[in-house]
C-alpha cells in the first residue's frame, strides 16, 4: 500500500513546498474471463485490483511537464509547446505520460504544465496493467489540474492511443477502460465491438480473487499472438462461405459453429471453437456473478482455462501446474490463466475460509514443481481512477 502522506511530503521536497500537491490514482486490473476475444470483436470481463498508481500533481504556469517516478528513481520532462521528438533518447516510460498529454491536446483539451511525482505498487510487466494505470492516472491528473472536464471514456481512449502511437503497443481497450471506469464491488463487461461497458456486481462477501504470478514468460508469446490473430481471420474467411453475414467470430454462435465446423481445417477449427465458446462463457459468467452463483462462475473459469490450453494452445506447463494445484484445494471455485498466455498470471476464485490453505499449497507445490516462488495477490473488486 502506498503511503499517500509520504508521497505528498516527498513531492514537496522534490518540487518545493509552495502548496501541497493533489493526488490522483488509477488501479491495475485482472481479466476474470474472456481471453483472446478482444480482437475477435468479443467480450471481456476485467476487474480493478487493490494495486494502484498514484500521481502527486501540481499545476505550473508554463507548459512544461516535469515527471519523476519513485519506482525507477528517474526524472524526465517535456514541453507541450515543443514537438514530440521520438529520437532524442528518452526513456520509454516517459512516452506513456507524454503520449497521453499530447493525445488529449490533439483531441481538444488545453493543458497547463505540471509537476508530477508518480508511485505505483502495480508490478510492472506482470500482466496486471501497470501501463494503463500509469496512462489513466496521469491523464486524469493533467485534465484535473488544467480545470478540464473529464470524460472517462475519452480518457481511456486517449490512454490506448498513447500506447499505440507513442509506445508502439497495439493494445485493445480493456486495460484503460477498466482503469478509468471501474466501480467498487463490480467487474466490467466490455463489448469490444461497440465499446459499450456494463458494470457487473461481484459478491465478494465470502470469496476473494487471487492472482498467482507464475514468474515465467516464454519467448513464444508475441509470435504466437500474431499467428492466433491470423488463424482467427482465416476462420472468419472460411466460415463466410456458409455464413456470409459474419464480420468476426463474435458473430458466430455455438450451434452455427457446430453446423459448419467441418468446413474448417483442424487447427483453425480449434482456434475458432475457443473464441466462440469463450464469448459464450464470458456472457454466462457475467450472469452468474450477477446472480451470485459463484460455483457457476468458477466452473466457467475452469472451462475457459481448458479451452485456452487445448483449443487455443496458449497455456504452458507452469500455468497448467498453477491451475492443477488450485483445483485440488478445497474451497477453490475456479482457476484459469489470465492474459495473453505462455506465462504471466492465473486468476482464482477462492472462498475466504480457504485462502490460507490455497496460499500454502500454491507456494509449496509450485516451488517444488518449478523451483520458482509464485507471487500471490489477493484482491476484491476495486474502484477506478479518481482524485484521492
Ligand atoms: P504491464 O502493463 O502488464 O504492467 P507493460 O509492458 O504494458 O506491462 O507496461 C510496463 C511499463 O510501463 C514499464 O516498463 C514502464 O515503462 C511503464 N511504467 C508502469 N508503471 C510505471 C511507474 N510507476 N513508473 C515508471 N514507469 C512505469
Ligand atoms: Mg500494459
């Protein structure tokens, strides 16, 4: 947990104590279900976690933006009136922040300069989206200290555009949406075609979400990602012969698929089957959470994992091991890999009474199997970006 008073004091040591800074936060996230569905125009169901990025901010009278990150103990700056210069050797992390500022201005906001001190307890590169937490918290800070009205959807879209145009990562909208729009005690069902987002109550009076980081990242990840995308596109092309009105796998339901799957080669068929069944599972899980049917939600998480492992083939031995360990602990309702795959994290739905046993089993058995200590994070569903 980040000490907010300490961050404010540190801000005044770094930038002078003329006035205390304002503090803004945005959370990290975990995707509960709906994996590899986003680029098929489908559904995802992320939840904000109890790890966050906090920006201490004070406006300046000029148009300079000075930033310092406590995490990496580095300072950098840019000027909103000078053109962005990709080649001037700056660090990548500044591009997230400068990217959001410049995109917001391109899209009509007029920003003042600012001094920022940033601190985060979202682990970087662990698949919990420290990047969106950084974009959305700094974007909110910039708009707020410039006295500009904040539209949360526009804020999220600016974060995504910054990641596309200034960082070079072609990410979907999930991470920025959940960071900007999350509500406490709710997950967010996002329709990746319409970008419509619906809050889904998750009753965590008796259960917790537990994230286990496998601490592996296999090389395969990015090449396999591009290959899966291409396989899905090929599947749509072939299915169009039978179902001419479809635009994406999102448009194919399970019974249509069963009727026509024979027209697909084996591998493509399995890839399509994952996406089509995963969309159905994601909608079903949202309903199960709405009805507090946690057994059902957990069951769908297990099924999602099996589909990602067998049909989509993006799991790996370490993730499978984490899910198998979880399955054998009493009181674990569901477990699955979360994120792109080939490493990263699992997300588990665990009855609160079983948390200690779960933690113990995962720590010991995963270490025995892999020589690695998993990182374990327990979270309820937290709120989205806000001033604190
Ligand atoms: P993820 O979003 O899964 O954590 P990414 O690779 O998308 O992983 O984003 C991680 C990057 O975001 C880091 O390498 C760093 O450049 C930047 N970043 C995130 N949080 C901070 C922070 N508090 N201070 C500086 N840079 C940060
Ligand atoms: Mg990221």
